[in-house]
């Protein structure tokens, strides 16, 4: 391995080499059992004499940090945990030093979706698919085929918009599954939906522009546009989604019309039409987030806004994070032709393009029909969990919480029954103590008065749902306003 040791300045070079190697052992950069370079090799690398390195090695060996094996070389002999208690002072990590500071807007930026980890037996977290449903065998075959193919036989960067085969596959899939009108030329592949929102914000907004977002809504989008210098205005939602009649004059509106996040309402056709008319009047752009449209249980969904758009004002955003795995970091934008060149440039300047092997593998999954088959299998599982969690919550929490009707997605919202006081955050904390992870609705809202809980069913097995809801109901009973939580 290559090892760098600072030997600049005056003084004994043997001492500098010795201390540099010792500190690397103590702070874990050199791990137990790792082989060090030969003395001649390290001497050439550092620009010192071989005897300097040999003497430092001998001293470290005598003190127990290294061990020499005849015919094999020199190895680290002291484990990190032993070294840390030896009395020697390890190097100070960079995070512990005072140094450069970020711009004020980035200091202490909280993650409203993050909760402190606890031992969790019943995970009702929102937004995560079931890892066990991931089509691992089909994915391995697709990755293996991508590695054998031409994807890695070039030393050049590729199209920032993404692999043409994947873009074509996305356009075809969306056309069949969601009636989205698109060709490969309209698609830009992104690192998940969040990067799609970032590219849109940077290509559409200037500091001070007004952006309208749903309230309650998806906090990372609101935070992103604020960090880009926009004036973000929360707009209330009701049982049917965004209140279009309350929209201000704005450059951009972010909306989840097919399954409002987090409440689950569906924007009716008359509001969709009114939203498109609003955009035309205000020369605005509509960002349509269709984040979990594949999981619809029951009646066919309304056509997306993108399909109804005749003026080129709707940008459609989707992701494979809910259907495959978030770790793949695959999302996409379907944009009007007038926006695609700017989005391609923004993608190029951000990270140039997504991983080629992952793109190629995903394209093969789409082309072969394996992705559609996977979605059908997963939909059946989630539909069962959706019904089960609604039934259990309706029985065990009746009189306190009511299930908000929803026919899609990977979570359900529960709102307090009219007139019943409810402290969502206290209930969430009490449930966590009992080993149940839920999320409090106020974390997703800017305005006040929003109480309730979100129960996801992507990460919990069907057989665990009844016990999880029962423990949640007990936590609700322990946290009535005015009563202690323990």
C-alpha cells in the first residue's frame, strides 16, 4: 500500500518517520495485520535513505507496534483498541478541530425526517420499501450482463441525461403504466428524486423567486428550495390535496397530485385543470412528484398532470427508490423539450452522469419485463399490508385516531378524531420506547394544528402489524394530554 508520512521541516527524520507510522497505527489508518511496504520501497516513496526507514521499523517492532515475519515482510501487530489504551496520543481527527465554516444557511440544518435510533421491533417508518421483495436474482443477472457488455469498454464520460436505453425504457414504462407522454429525449436520469428537484431548482429559480409547496408536505423539497435562495410559501391541503385556490403568484409549485404526501388525498380533475390554468396565468412551472404511483390499490388513477398539460409547463419526477431500493439512487425527470438542455447541463456540472453499470442493469430489467413482474408481486404484498394496517388501526385506535382514506402508496395517515386532544410528538416518543417506530405528522407541516401519525408498511412484515399496532395503541393510551408518558 502507499503510505504518506510528513517529514518536512528540521529535525531527526528517523523520529518523524517513526511518529508518522505510530500515529497511523494508533488512529486506525494502519489496521492490525496489514502489511507495510518494504523498507526500500517506502524510502524511495518518502525520499529518505533506506537506513532511516529501517531504524524506524526496528523501533516500532521493539515497542510492539509492528512484527517482522521472515520471508513475508513487516506487519501491524497492535490492534487499534489496544493501541488506544497504550498512553500514546492518537492524531486529532479533522472533525474535532476548528476550521472553515459553511455559509450560515447550511449551519445546523436539521433533518426533520430523522429520529434518534432506538431498538425497534415494529418499524412503521415512512418511505422505505421492503428489502426482502427486491428482485435480487434478476438484478444480479442484469448487473452481470452489464459488466460483460460494452458499458465499461470506454474511457469516456457518457451522456449526462443518462443511458439512451434506460431513458427509452423509462419513457415506455411510464407511457404504459401512467399514460405519461414522453420519448427518450424528454428523460433525464438522476440520482434519485431529490437530485431531480435540485436540478430543477437550479435551472428554474433565481434568488428571491417564490416557490409554493404543499403544507403538510415533503420537508426535503422545502429545505432544498430555501437553500437555493427561493421564498418558499406553504399552501394548505385538504382531503383532496392542494388548495389551488390559495396559491400565490409563484415561479414554481411543487405538488403530489396522485397521492398527496403525507395525507394521501388525490387531486380531483377540476383542481388539476385549475392548477394548469394558474400556471399559464403566472408563467409558472409545475413540478409533479409521482413518487409511489406504482402502488395503487383499487380504481385506476387519474391521468397525471403531465398528460393533461398542453403548454409545456409540467415537469414529471419519478424514482425507483420505492419500487427497487433507495441505495440504487435512480430517479428521473420527464421535462418539456425547452428545459431538457438546461437540465442536461446542470446534471453534467453536478456529477456528470449516473453509474453506467446500474443504468444498464436497470434498462435490462425494464426491457425484459422483469421490473413490471416485480412491481406486480410487490403490489400484492403491499395491498395486503395496506388493508391489514387500516383494519387494525381502525379497531384498536377507534375513538382516538381515524385512518385517512388512501388507495395508494406505502403508508397511511391517522388523524385525531374531532374534538379529541392529541400530542403526536409525545405519542411518537412513547411508541419508540415500546419498540415501535412511527412518525408524527407535525414534522411534515409548517403551519400549526396538524396532529396525527404516519404508519408506513414497507418495512414491517404482515404478521408483525397486529402486535405493532397494539403496542402503538397502548402508547396512545399512556400519553393522553395531562398524563405522564411512562
